[in-house]
C-alpha cells in the first residue's frame, strides 16, 4: 500500500510576501543612497582641499626660489612668457613637469567636484588644461606689480587660490558692484552649492558673454588656500571683498 506524499503548500513566495520584500529593499535603498551621495561629496571636498594644500605649498616653494615673490597671476604675455604664469610655474613644484600646453595640467589643478553645465560657452582653461582654481588677482602681475610673501600684512586672511568655474585662472573679489564682465568670482560648489553658486561666473552672466543661467543656491561653500599655507572653507555671503584684497608695504 502506497502512502501519498503531503502536498508542499509553501513551494515559493506569495505575491504579498514578494511585495513586502521589495518594499523593504526600496526603503533600505532610500536610506542608503543619500548617505552614499554625502560620502561621495565629502570625498570630493577632501580631495579638493588636498589639491589646494599642495598648491599653497608649491607657491611657497616657488617663493623660496624667486626672491620671495608670489607666483604671477596674470600679465602681458610678451612680458611674462608662456611658462611663468602661476598654473604653469607651479606645475614643477606640484609634481607636474613639462609645458602644460602639451597636455592637461594634472589632477592637482582640478577640483573633483567640478560638474560642467552643458558645453562651456567659451574655451576656458577647463576645456584646454583642466584647471578650475583661480589665483588672487592682487598678487604679482607683470609688468609692474611684484608682491612678496613677506609684504602681505595678514597672511591668515589673504587667499592665494580658490574654487572657480574654470573660465579664467584669475580670482576676483566677490563684489557685484565692481564685478567686470567676463571674469571669475569664487565658486561655492561644495556642501549644497552648484556650478552657478557664485556672485557671477560664465554660467550666470548674460548671453553672449555667459549662458544666462539663474544663480545657484547660496547655501554652498568654497575651498581656498591662504598665504600662511592653511586651507579652509568659506561660506557664501553678500560681500567678502576684504578677504580677496591685499595690503602691501
């Protein structure tokens, strides 16, 4: 006499059980993804600060070799020469040898948080060399203006380099009343900011000199290095011109 095998009443998940599992996975993913996004942003922010620390140290090494002069921010090309402007002269001290015109400047010159919007309306430095930091306009210019590190009255609150949008390698003070068309101010891309979080850059300037985009959130922050060598973050405010000027003897 053969006995019948009992029926397997739980051969698989029911539809309700599957839906419950999917719902749990969705909830966990919703909790995890923002944390991953924050971790990625934190890593980019830290890498940016490391870049700026390297550039600050490179600037000091440059000064030791050139009679305490700060690197050349800009000037007449026939006077300064292709190899003397700051992002070229600091390449050697930051571990990037050779003429930058032959290739990209290297990761030390490019903020990992940089996210270009559409296509840049002009062939800025980012497009050609990979640079999205600017140097303080009040440092050495050629011909005629030579600034030595020892001449800076407040090295703790005088910046050398700052986050910018990559259109230009010069950093201008945050002051819309005097903001010229076609140049950079500091870009507050970190901690909630975007590529349009500045008082004015190539994205927010009116067409045709810019893309005419709305200015981004004012909750972001920028990374900067300073004459004394430290690196810090600066939150957006209405006018921080004082930090972007320099007093000389």
